[in-house]
C-alpha cells in the first residue's frame, strides 16, 4: 500500500507524513521543490522516503501510487488540478479542505469524471468537515430530519497555520456572508441564522453566528433533509471575518502553532437534527489539536479507500466509510463523541 502526499513540505503535509511514519506506511513525498521536500522529510524523520517533483498537475508523478493525500492549500487555487491528476492516474484521493465553496464545486465538477475513471475522491477529511458529515448520517438513521444545524466552538490556542490563514484570505468575502445554507434544494447565503446560541458540552450556552461549515454542502447529498446550516461560536467567527489578513502579514506569521499550542487547542461540535414534529436528536464530539486530528483522519481515509474501495465518484465521508466505524476509529485516537442516549461503542 503506497500513499503519496502532495504538498508534503507544508505544515499540514508534515503532520500527515508523521502520521504515515507512526503507522509504518510506505509514503511518497510530492511537491514543487526537492530542497523543501528533502528538508521536510528530514524534519519528520523520514529522510529515506521517496521524493517526486511535480506541479499541481502531478499525474506523471503518481505511477504505482494507490492513494494520494492532497495537503496543498489554498485548495481554491490548486485543489482541483491535483484531484484531476489522481483521476488521470487512477488512484484514490483524499484532501483536507475546509473551504465550503471549494467542496461544493469539487462535487459539481469532478463527480462524473471520477466515476468514469473508477476512483473514489473524498475531500474535507478534517475535524471541521468530516466529523459533522459522519455524525449527521448517524442522526438521520435515528430520525427523519427536517433541519440539521452544525455548531462548532473552537479554542484555537496558538492560532492558525499560514496555509489556513491563506485559505481564509482567499475566501474572506464569502466567509463574511456566513456561507451557504441549504434550504429546500437551494443554496442561500442570505438565510438567517438558525440559532442565536448553542449549548455546548458542559452546559455552556454560547452565542453563535452563521458560518461556512463545509459539511453543509455534503450532508444533503446523502441525507433527505430540508435545511442544513453551519454555526460557529461568535467569538471565533468574528475573529475570522474581522481579521485584517494580508499576504504580507501571513508571510510574517510562524508556519503554524507549536506542538504545545496544538495540544491545548480544543474543538467542540454539536450536531442537532430536528424533525417536522419538533422531536430532535443530538450528537456531540470534542477533541484537541485541529492539525494533527485531520492528519490522522486523512491517513485512515486513504488506507480505507485502498483496503476497502467504495463505489467510485466524489463521495462525502459518510458515503465512503461506515460512519460509526470511522468515528470509533477516531475515538481510539483522541476524539470523544456521543449521540444523546446512545453511547459510542
Ligand atoms: N482543520 C482544517 O480544516 C485544516 C487544518 C489544516 C490545514 N488545512 C488546510 O490545509 C491547507 C494547507 O495548510 P498548511 O498550513 O499546510 O499550508 P502551508 O504550510 O503554507 O503549505 C502549503 C503547501 O501547499 C503547496 N502549495 C501551495 N500552493 C500551491 C500551488 N499553487 N501548487 C502546488 N503546490 C502548492 C506548498 O508548496 P510550496 O512549498 O512548493 O509552495 C506547500 O507544500 C490549507 O488550505 C488549509 O486551509 C485545513
């Protein structure tokens, strides 16, 4: 099983390499600069790993690769080119995108080509996207939802990586709209927020704002539901949308949070599904380290796509993997999750 990492020398790419090394998996590092890739390999302790040089259009570098994990961001710039390379080369594909519009266009633009090529592409394998998608699928198996609200609260000690900040800068005008909400088959940026506050774990009632959570665009692909909307704690939401980001400021930032700061990061998720008659079920998840967690998720996703290939096409996480089984795997790797009245195995 050979897994390639595109953008392997980035902050997130190195965490994916470290996770592949921890699991003893064979890896290929791909990117634009041999010097930067070699330095990353040495830094992670995989100096002997194979290196291949390629631009985003990297199909020629994917010979004998079983799955590609794309870590190069902003995804809005190069994501589709890397994904098309995986389709051309006939290898499975995973990425760690969090940009809502990118994820929507990824499904719209690449689905038929992926199906024809017989490969599975799963974007959004991050704590900010895939966990919502998997939890929503489990809730929908318990109740026919009319509405699903995805609420996140982040304690982002140490701040963002440069790549995350660049992704926010590229889509800042869209983020300021609160992003797409799904309503009766339509995508709206002008929908009012479904909630003013959300009670997170520990009973804390926290003000929230509408936010461009990526799973808003994947959940209606596999759940029959009228409304889906993303919400973020108002403090983080306002910090992101009011940030005076510029390329110069981002260049001056550290590459990303220190390991100690990452350990102190905490994300809390509440997914609420409500039926037409007002009955509801709720799922919660909490974890730390908003950078290592996506690395763990992406590597496991790539491994599963190779070991147990789903139907080909662009797939939401819940379409590619058994939701409870994947969440149980994360449960053994630092995530705590539960559905009210139904404990995780
Ligand atoms: N929880 C989340 O949702 C989450 C968490 C972490 C990261 N992410 C996403 O992951 C992405 C990467 O973040 P990061 O912090 O790792 O960024 P980073 O440290 O700046 O690294 C970016 C990587 O992408 C490559 N790259 C950038 N633009 C490219 C292009 N046009 N063509 C080919 N390669 C290109 C860079 O290669 P060069 O060295 O050749 O420039 C580098 O390897 C971001 O989009 C971020 O939003 C999401």
